C-alpha cells in the first residue's frame, strides 16, 4: 500500500442548508429526514451542524431535540451520530430565535456517497420551522 506523504486539505466548502418543517421522533434513522451534506468522491469533513429557528413571524418555538444521522456509502441505512436539545423560545423584535449547535468531538470524515441528514422531534406549527447547516468541507485528490 502506498503511503501518502502529501498533506490533504479541504478544497471547497459544502454548506447546503436544509429546512426542517416536520416532526420526527425516531432515533433509528427512519421517518422524515432532511439532507444537509452529501459527500463528494474524495470525501467530506464535517465538524458540526447549526440549527436555527427560521419562522416567518414572531411566535413561540417549542422545546425540541435535534438529531443528526449518517448514512452508509449507498445513501441508506441511517444511524444517529448526535443530538442536541433546544429550549422553548419566543422570538420577538428584541429576542433572538431558537438556536442550537451540535459539534462533533472528532470531525466526521464522510466517504463518497454518504449522506448526513437531520430531523427535529417537535413541529407544532410554522413557529417550529428550523434551518440546519453543516460546517463541512470537501476533499480533492
């Protein structure tokens, strides 16, 4: 096996935001999931995922759990890799909306074909709409 003697760096960001507009209480990878990262041919590094309330008007967002899943290289068979809680918040002209960040203790290095997807445990109304964005970058050989 050849030894790689050249440093490998991220060549481009992989920041496709996803909008969560449905509840999914499952932690086994089933149910409604929203894709936030699809790994490129040479792999993708993910350091974390930010969840931020994206409701259209000021209202109360319910307390919820955000979950992060990783698929196999076929883009199926999701497994949970992290979750974070968010307290209820009533957004207004002087109060910021609900925000939570899940940071991996070790970066996830995704193989080509793997997908990272997210969900949230509660969606009572449009006040619970959430955008998710992964802090990710693609490798290039």
